């Protein structure tokens, strides 16, 4: 059946591709600055709790849907129950919007590979701000990142995705450990360590919970059918329960390590932990300045971040593209070219919104207004992905139905956490995420 879809050449290949999708800018760039903005340890704690409650649960749910239906995100839901394809369609929309601005940040990373050797000046914050606010240069880097993503996706599933992830992930992990070591041994790092590790419970506010929830979805690539798409290439022998444990664990490990690499240094150098998206780009160059062979380490580090980012962007593009292939019967090449062009154009807007177009604000249902970059981030992380998560849980628990789902999971292996998982997916996930989503809109005040 559907031979031209391809399957994973090995279990390791699947795992690495899934980890490759999960581990990306979300871990290295976003997690540390969100932790910095949201009370440090308080954020880390809430994040971990949500990964345990929601991350594992939804990861397994999505993979199961894909493996059962063997189709793209939209087609899989539709195949299992007519009329439910819209869940997948929502996810495809989310992936499309995410990649539009993800690629802009991916471009920043490429710039910083170059800047590792040309220098970032004495004031790292000024360097970063003036770069991202410029009208042309960041757009060119965005084009390079998007173009590279497109080339890899055109080459097809096992050729492009698997090969890259197998080497990059272990290398990134190793270099991250080196940077963590340098960061935590800086003079004055202990204040940052304390901020990062000791949760101040009075800091656990609704804002922190909302930020952590969005980040769980974003970081684990959940709520938008990525894992449905990836699961659709799985054989029925696969132990998906184990995979759904390994992938979130590795992803969280990398995120937490990234925080260790960045937050102690933020305090050691007297930067602001609350400065937002610039945190990694401002802090790490300062850390590398304090290392022997700093430019070399810096170049290598940003190169690995780039690879991590591109293995995520590949997966983002894969959801959209496999939708085009499966539903419109487009060729892979045509699908990639059409979607790439659209996302590139939206990304130009996102990039400009940090400079020339700063004044252009889009009103949103929470009563606030956002520039294009933030708008794409907020609508996806805090609305579309959680909504996708709720719908996936409802679909599993009440539409497809637990008995049939469990039967599919058990095809590949024993299902050790069956009872626990059933309660989580049927009740805890939908109710919890719904409550948080409502409070995000401002409709519910807790
Ligand atoms: N999980 C990726 C990261 O943490 O960088 C980003 C991402 C990839 C989000 C794929 C969503 C997705 F479907
Ligand atoms: Na991630």
C-alpha cells in the first residue's frame, strides 16, 4: 500500500529524525529566554511537570494515529474518522506559520556562525539588536536557511532527514556540555545557577504556566501532526511507548542543558535574564570570548545549533509538503517550491517587524496587539498548538475510542502504562489544556 511514501530504514533512523524534529531552536534559543523571563527555577519546574503530564501522553497519541492511518496529518485523522481531518489541517497551518518565523531565527544562527570569526564587538546586545533590526541582511540569511531546508526536503525522507540527524545530535550534545562547563565555572555564575535551579514558588503565576505550556508543545513538536506524519512511516513492530518516552526525555535534557549554558553566564556578565529572544545571541558570544580558541568553539557551536534548527525546519516543512503530496497529488518538488515561497514571504514580514515595521501591530483576541514576528509566535505556541493538543486528545479518547487505540499500540509491544495513559489522554490533557487556553484568551481569570 502506498509504496512511494517510503518507510524508516531503521528504528534508530526514526528516533533520530523525531529527536531531530524535537531538538532545535526551541531548546537552545527559546527555552533559556523563557526561563529567564519567567522566574527561572519556577519555569523549569512547571515545564517538567507539564512534559510528564502532557508531553509523553500526546507524543504517543500522535504517533499511534499516524501509524494506524499511514497518511499525512490531515489524511490520517480523516482516514480514521471522516470529518476529523480538520485537526490535521489546523496542525498543518500551525507548522506553516511556525516555519515562516523559525526560518528567520535560523538565519540569525547562520549569521552568528560567520560572526564567530568576524567578531561581535564589545557590546553584544547592541550588535544583536542592530543586526536583527536591519532591513536586508537578516532577510538574506532567512532566504539561505529556507532554501537549504527546501533542498533537503526535495531530496526525500530517508535521504535527507536521517543522515543529518545521526551525526548532529550527539555532536551537539557533546559541545553543549563543554559550554555548560565554561558557563558554570565563570566568576559570579552561582547567582544564575541559583536562579535557574531553585524554584521560587511565589513566582509560579498563570503567566508562567501559560508560557511553559506553549513551550512544551513547541519544543516537543506536538499539537500539529508532526508526530502523526512521522508515525505514519513506522512499521507495526515498533515499540511506540518506548519512543514516546525517549523523545521527550532527550528533548528536555537538551533544553535544560541549554539553560545551564546560558543563565549562569547571563548573571556572571550582568546581562538581563528578561531580555527575551536575544538572550542566547547576546550571552553565548560573551562566554566564547572567555574560552581559549573561542572563535573556533563559537563557530562550531552555532554550526551545530544550525543543524539542530534545520532538522526541525525539515520536519516542519515535511508536514506541509506531505499534505500537498497526499491531498493535491503534487510532486514533492512542486509542493516544496510553492510552500517555501509563501513561507519565505511571510518570514520577510516577520524579520522586518523587528526593525522597519515595528509600528505595524496586529490586534489579537487576548486584547493585545503584536508585531508580525510575535504574532506568529503567539498564535502558534499559545493557541494553535494547544488547541491541536486538545483536539487530538478528544479524538483519541472519544472519537476513535480507547479500546481501538490501545489495540493499535499493542501491535508493536506491551503497553505498560496503559491505565495511567488512558486517564491522562482522556481527561487530564483535554481539561488542563482547555483551562490554560481559556485563561490565555483572558476569558477565564484564575
Ligand atoms: N520542536 C522544535 C524546536 O524545539 O525547535 C520546533 C518545532 C519543530 C516545533 C516542529 C513544531 C514542530 F512541528
Ligand atoms: Na525542542
